[in-house]
C-alpha cells in the first residue's frame, strides 16, 4: 500500500504543477479560489437575506 501511496502523491503533485504552471499563485490558486467564492457568496446572500 505504501508504494502506491507514494506513486499517487508524485502523480498528483506533477499534475497540479503542470495545471497551474502559468498562474501567478500556482498551486495555491486551487485552494484560494473556493475560499474566495465562499466569502463572496456569503457576503451576497448574507446581505440579501439579513432581514429574514
């Protein structure tokens, strides 16, 4: 099992680096994007449904 886990980590790392190679934030964009979208949606819907 350990051998396959190491292979999975290497392949995932290589895929993420290749996908976000041209991005300014790199791999961190894959984490930052959902966080930013959550903040934006919370602000919009929180303001919209504040009185309910």
